[in-house]
C-alpha cells in the first residue's frame, strides 16, 4: 500500500511542519526533527482521519521513520479489516 505510506508521510510533514523531502524511511525521528509533541499531534491527526486507536506505547521500539510509518499502517489496516 504505497499510497497509504505516501499519505502518512504527507500527514507527518504537514503536522510537524517538516519538508516532505526530508522524510526518508532510514532517518530517525530525531534526524527529521520529530519530537514527542509532534508525535502526539500526528497520532491525533491519524486517529481522526482513519478512526484507528493508537496506544501510548505503540512506538516504544521504533528506531526510524520507516518503522514509525509501518506501525501506523498496521494499525490503520487492522482497523479497516
């Protein structure tokens, strides 16, 4: 679902006010400038847009942006199933 991944990256860029071109899968959240406030904002936006519930600890083992997006995709896809 490349389209969903693109949507999520667009949403991350919009919510965190980050240049979309900087959002590559290999970058850490810190590398692209995402802090905990940004993550909360992104989570709220995703919950509102997709109706998915995201637990507070959903990203505790997330090492990079790719894993962050994969976690979000998994939660959204599970909600839609």
